[in-house]
C-alpha cells in the first residue's frame, strides 16, 4: 500500500475499536498517520487483513493497527499502542 493510494481512500473505524479505544488512550491522528506512513507486516495477519506498525520517536510509543482494505475504503478493526519499540 502506497501513501498515494491511502490518501484516496476513506478511513472508517469499527465500533469495537471505539469501545476499547477509551481504555487504551489512542489518538485518532496517530492512527491515521500510522495507516498512511507505517510499515506493513504481511506475516502477522492473514489475508485480507493487514497489520501495520509505526514508531513515534519523540513520544517513545509504537502503534499497532489491523485493517481491512477494500477498493474504496480502509476499515480499522483494532488498534493498540506500546511504550518503546
């Protein structure tokens, strides 16, 4: 997935993510930035899901996101963060 392809697609969120998101203190801006600029790991998630990670150095936080990608949109299934790399 390239940045140009991601910018054209609408990003939607699964209700499960918002139920858990308040407990995890997630930032929607960082989730969207992770989707656009993060690293895809195809070994961790089975097709059609994609597993994306991104490390934010100043905050010393890594975001992990699982998405479903369709032709017109990207759906964020779940997201979590971890301190450090």
